[in-house]
C-alpha cells in the first residue's frame, strides 16, 4: 500500500524544508462557528497538528483514499478551512477505523 507523508509534529514538518502542507488540527476553542473560522482566531503550525505534505504525490494519494471520508459532510476546500463538528468527527473516525487506508494509524 502507498504511504502518505504525514508529519506528527511541527519539528518533522520543518525538517522537510517544504512549504506546502495541509494542517489537521484539533480545535479547543469554544466559540460560535462564525467566530471560530475568523482569520483572527486561527493559529497555524500548532505543535499538536498533523501535517500532510501538499503539491506532491502525497496529495494525490491522500485525496484518492481520504476525500470520500472527509467530504461526506460537504465539498472540502483543500486550501481553506474545513470545520467538522464533534458528531461529524466521530463519524469520520469511525469510517477511518473500518477501512484499509494508508497511514490511517497516524490519523486515527
């Protein structure tokens, strides 16, 4: 099975000297969605985020395997912000668990 370049922390990401990444992060703020997605409240490069290298074959592999799971709640904006509620996240994790996917143990 193909592998995806997923970095488990910012140090791994920095070691690649690459600049294109999709960041998956846990949101711990308790704000209404509109405020949560306001650019003033967004902090990138968090130490507990997962980073997926973009603009490489990793991108294609990730989307080939994961797009259907993540886009079940609407079309993904690959270069913007995608927010999932707690209920949606539980469903995504359940779907990840039940499928054979590359590097799913990192995401799960």
